[in-house]
C-alpha cells in the first residue's frame, strides 16, 4: 500500500510528517487531509492562524499528490454560505 506524508505549511514554517500513513490511493489521502485539517480547526485558538495554512500531501517518491488549503476544509452552515440564496 502506498505511503503518504502530510506536511503542514504555515507561512514560512513547515511542520513535517516524517513517518507518513499507508493509504489505499490518492482519494484516501484527500479524505485523510480533510479530516486532519478539520480536527486541527476544532480548537478555536488555532483557527485564525491555521486559516492561511496548507496541507501538502506527498508520496513515497517525494512527489506532491495534492495541496489542501485549510480554508477549503471549512464548511459553513447553510445560513452563512454566501453561495446559497
């Protein structure tokens, strides 16, 4: 099974994932990235700082599989969603 590494980029700082996680495919890595970001954002003290962060997922070969901005993992309640009329 492929191994994916989840590195958090916050401005110029990087929090590296040295061990990674074995997952079935890039879709599973996307799901894990979304869950990881949402868990980090549950702490209100982290929210403002992390809204500019990005989770960069890489494979065993060091290739970027996806870049997931923390701000894209936020789900607004229907009454606050600007796309709803």
